[in-house]
């Protein structure tokens, strides 16, 4: 038992405040798994030491472990205990899991991968909107671009207008599944200071030009051009913002990558 208590103390060095214990227990255990302090195949410490450490009942702890299982992080086996699953089983669209991945993303590799997925989804949605849109759709998109232009000198307002623009493309594309996945990814990403990165001085005019190109391709009904403009915007804007002390990912080659925010 002493060994088990020592293991728990090493993994989880401090007690959590009483207020949000159930949520906090889940978040702490997610962090331990995401950061590799508990690896694939590892067993969680026994229920007794864990519940004692967190200061929660065994019922609360069991519910927390159940949440981990629902997120795909662990599997619970009778007589064997709770075992950490391989990364490929994790529900990375789960807000707690995705936030933990981004927050602990020291190399920015997760954000590189997120950019690839976003670019693929949003370019497909931009292409779909180019192939089929109404006058009202174009009015909404042009208003979103105008809002970006008018807020060019207000960083927070500009970022919000940028989000509104992308959401407009997603929502008008007609692809509900792609919209749902892309919104989950985008929402969590923009909450991260790592994803915001550091913009160069010419970032705003470049970003506006890229969005204008997307609007023009959609307006003209040019599906390949709309796909290319969105794809390039998402990749290129990430390369602009990406923190300079991290080398760009191998896939981020300007010769064949399109870009975006």
C-alpha cells in the first residue's frame, strides 16, 4: 500500500480544490495520459489510493474513470484494472482531450496536424459553396469579409471577424459533418496562445488578400480555385504565425501546401 501511495503522489503531486472535483479528476488523469506519464498499456493506480489522494469518494472516482473510458483513453477490465489505450483509440475531438493535446504540444506537432485536417475539410467546404450558392450566401460572405476589413486595426475584433468568416463558409457549405468536425478543431485551436503564435507586420493585409481570393473564387463558381484558395490560406497563415523556435513540420512545404487562420 505504501508503494501504491508513493506512485499516486509521484504522478499527481497535489490535491485539487474541492469545488470541481469530478471535472478536475478527469482533467488531471487526461493530462497524465496525454503527456505520456501514463503510457499505452499502463494500469491506473488502484481505486483506493486514487480516491484518497483526490479526496473524493470511490463513486466519484469510478464516474471519472467512466468518463475516461468514454473518451477512448482507457479500457476497464474486471480483475485486471484500468489500462491506458493506444493513442489511435482516443477521441481527439473531445474538448478535454483536444485541449490537453494542444496545451501540452511543446513541438507544435498537434497543431501542425490540426492545420492539415482543417485545410482539407475547409477547402472541401469552400469548393462545395463555390459549386452551389445563393445571392444571400454571397451577401453573408461579403459582409464577413467587410467586417474583417473594417476591424483591421483592432486585433481582437479582427480575429473574431476572421472566425465569423470561416464559420460562414462552413455553415453554408451544406456539409454538416465536415462543419461539425472543423468547428470543434477551430474552436479549440483559437483558444490556444500557441495557435495564435506571432504574426509578422504584414499579416493583416496578407490575410485580407487571402480571404478576398476565397470570396472571389466562390462568387465565380470556380470549385478548384475555391478549394485551392482556402487550402493555401490555412497552411500559409499557420506558417506565418508558427513560433520561430520550433522548426516547421515536414509536411508544411510551401511548394505544395495551401494555408489558413
